[in-house]
C-alpha cells in the first residue's frame, strides 16, 4: 500500500485528511507515495514555532546551539546509507546522493564549528566597536544583534532534498530561530525521512523544526514581522512570493536563491593540450551530468574564445559520449534520471527555444540510451550540448533548460566575455579557467557585479577545488538579479541574516551592564587579589590589575636592539631620530613597551591562567623616550566560558600610559583561564 507523507506540525505528526497527489519514482515511474497538506493549520504551526521553539532556542547560547548542531550532524551521518538508498528513487546516482546528503551534513558540521570558534558563548552578538557619541566619553553607542522572535519558513527546491533544508536550518538554528521546512513535492519523501530522523533523535528542543508536506496553502498569510522566509526555486516563483501580501504587509525578511544562467569562461591561454583546457572540459561535463544537470549552479553557458570553439566542442562531445545514463543503483551508471517526467518535459520545451538559436553538438533531446531501466517510464534524458555561433542571440542568455544541457558560446576578448556573462542578468556562480592572472582579473572584476560567486580554476587550485557548482557554507550562496538577489550561508553572515540589528545608546557603565563587555569609561574593580589568581567563574567584567611604573632607560633600548636585532635608526641613531618630526629623538621599540607591560601585569606563579594565546588590536599611540615611566592597566573586558571544557577565554583591555597619564599603547590580551576544579566541564 502506498504511504501518504505526513507533516510534522505543532509537536506531532499529522496525516492529511484527503488521499493526496501521487509521487513517482524517477527511475521506474512507480507511485511510491502520496502528498497533501490538507488539514494542516498553518497559522497554528507558525504560532507553535514562535511560542514553543523560539523561547527555548533563545535561552541557549551560540555555543550550546553549535553543540546541538554537531550532535545532529553526527546522528545523521550514521543514517547516510538509508538516505543514499532513498535518493536513488529521486534519480540520483551514488555520487549525486553524496553531493546532497554529505553536503548537507557537512553544512551542519561547518556551522557547529563556526558557532564555537567565531561566535560568543552568549545569546546575543555584538557588531563592531563601541561608538563614542559625545566628547566627554559619557555617551556611547553599539550595535546589538538579537534573535528574531519568529519562525524561519524555508521553501526548498526539488533538486537537493537533503542539502537544501539543512543549509537553511543550520544558520537559522545557530541564530536561535525555529524552522518550518516546506520541501518541493517531487522529492518530498526524502526530506520527510530526513525530518523524521531529526525528530527521532530527540536532540533538538521541541518546536525547533516543523515540516509541511504538500501545498503551502495559506502559510504566508500568517506571517508576522518577526518571521523570515527563505526560498529556493525558479526566478518566476521567487518574484511571485516576494510580492505576496503577507510578505509585503509585514515587511517580512525574504531571501531568494533562484536558478540562473551561470557561465564558465575559458581563457585564451588555455589552448588544447594545456592542463587548463582539460580542466575546463572536465568541469563542463561534470556540471552537465551531476544530478542530471539539475543544479541551480550548473554551467548553462560555456563561453570560449572564438578560435577554440571547434576544439572545445569536439573535446566535450567525446567526453559526453562516455557518459552512461541509466538506473542510478548501477555502479556503472554516470548519470541518473531527472526528478520526474514533468521535469523532463519542461526541459524539452526549453530546449526547443535554445535550438532555434543554435545547433546540436551532442545528444538527442527526445530519447536516451538507458542502462538497466525503461527510458520512457523513467525520467531519463541524454546530456545535450548545443552550440550558438551567434553570441548575440538572446535565447542562450534568457532561457534555462534545467537539466543536462549547456550551450557553447564564442567570445572575442575579455571585454566581450564580461558583456556576455552579464547578459544572464544575475547568476549564482561563474568560473574562469585560466593561468593568466591579467585575464582572470579582467573577468573577475568585470563579472563580479552580476555573480554571487566566482571560481578561478587552474592547476594551482585544481586538486583542492570543489568545482564550479559546489556552494560552500563559509561563503555566500546567492546572486543578484535573476538569481534572486539574496544570500544564503556565507558563514557568520548567514547567522546574522536571522538576527535583528538594534543600535543601543547609553552611558559606558550601562552599556557594560547591557552587553556583558567592559566599555572604557566604566568603573574598574581594583582589589588586593590579582585577577590572574581567579578561576573563570570568579572573574567579573571590570576586574583590573595595575602595574608599574617602570622607567625606560637608554640601556634598555640598546639591549633590546642588540638582543632582537631590531636596530632601526629611531632606536639607535640620535641624530636621524631627532630629524624625524614624529620621534624628535631616540625612542623605545614598540615591542619593548609591550614586553615591559607584560612584565608589569603578569602574576608569575602557577594559577588559573593557562596560556596567553594572542594579542589583538595593537596600536602604538605615542613614542616612549628614555626616562619615560610606564604604567599598565589590565581590565577583564570579555569572559567566554567554553562549553564542555575545563577553561574559558578572557579578553583583557590593556592600556599602557606614561608618567603624564597619556596612552602610549593599547591592545587586547587573550588568555585561556581554567574553571574551578570539579566544575563539571573539566
């Protein structure tokens, strides 16, 4: 009996109240499931996320959320084989499934790592430095980023039923926002199983993730100003959603990542016989055949120098001739089926327009030689390579066949290539394959305004490059214009998208209290106990040590110069140093000042301070001359406990002043400080 996909809303699994629409195996055409959202109360689902998931997530720190993402990634990795097997029914080969499944799990791991390394162990994020708003230092401002009190509604495309939901869920969850996942129907059975695995794990707080299978119906009507919508799909659907009354009325933050006419440019230096020529041909064939070309980042326009068009056409045709199309479960098959028969017909319709502007180099749009499956019952299609000898024809730059289709287009020079690239009117990804830095620079700088991501590929990076069409969690995935005008992932940028920026204005001590970060102008806590003697739990922002004064002598300067080899004239040549209007005579080395400061604030005995692991924002503000006396003031500026570790990080504001109280150097010292023994994190 065919199962009906359930939605997971308001804390429970919901079976639709009607029989639903059929979903078919892309390989056999067999009906494998039915789908419907009938009976789902969309407004109640959103409210459940806001009231149940949101408050719990916002109570967790970035580090705690990161730990949960890592645990979820590890759990899903244990179920990869099941997801691979189910992916085959979408037409995906084993390699396609890895691209989707492993890629999605990799995003979870990547955001877990970034959450621990780049975000504070806090519930809010501070952006930028403190801004002085008054001359007396008693009025300051700072930007604070806090989680939205809404739900991240994530509408995904059919081509990546695992990676698509996870690449949206990861930054939203790390930002403290619950997700409502709406998969595209043709492959929703795979996303539904993914969400089942997430729910069954019990790792995420209740209300963190919901799933709606089937039509969204009135979902967008229930959005509020705190909700966020992320969409992946066609440019035409993105345009419709962007103007939905529910989105416009409440100024809902909307991000679209749409299909686009991505291009790859072959450099004139990459002639046949060069490694770059082979890289270009191999990359183009890969982009045409991975996921049967159903990638929003795939190469639709292959831009090649006029004189190399024949050579590229021959090389790509020869490679495509070796591509075996068929049952993705067969290890000898290189390319599986499209997601469904409807999708195949859509590609064939688009191909008719493209053929009006070009000629067929390889493939048959109407039939395919298929191994191990029925070519008509399954959504199989031959790879199709076209050639448009007239680069000015509009069709290749306006019509996308969302399948294993690409068009070769000639260009005259770099300026012409940039012009053709821009005719796509906004793309997710572009690439240039060349070993010529000057050509690469002209293409990258010229094409950048029309592209979300650009890859420069040659022998230097080929071994490690993930390829033209592979989005990476550390980098922005999105593009201008036709590509949707949005940005997904992008490391911490993807997290910030789900936070609300507020400019906070206050006095220094109030700003310190509000943010938990010490602000200059706030009272310091100077006691008899050196702060280096305190365990992490006992330290407080504002705890301060004052050391000095220490007189700097000419002997000190000369000894430091001899010991380090730094005999710059300002330290050793009185006449030359006096001629410099900034110095007016011999001065101490900046790093001598820093070294003396360390000697003034360090508590030498073993204690909770485990290590000094860095120094940041160092500025030398005034020269130090022989006879000057240095005093250092060290203040605990930021305290960050490490989850699951026996230590945390402390950032110390360091201010080195002379005998007149003027600052000669300022910087942050970074230390690792142990927690109390038996605290449970050791």
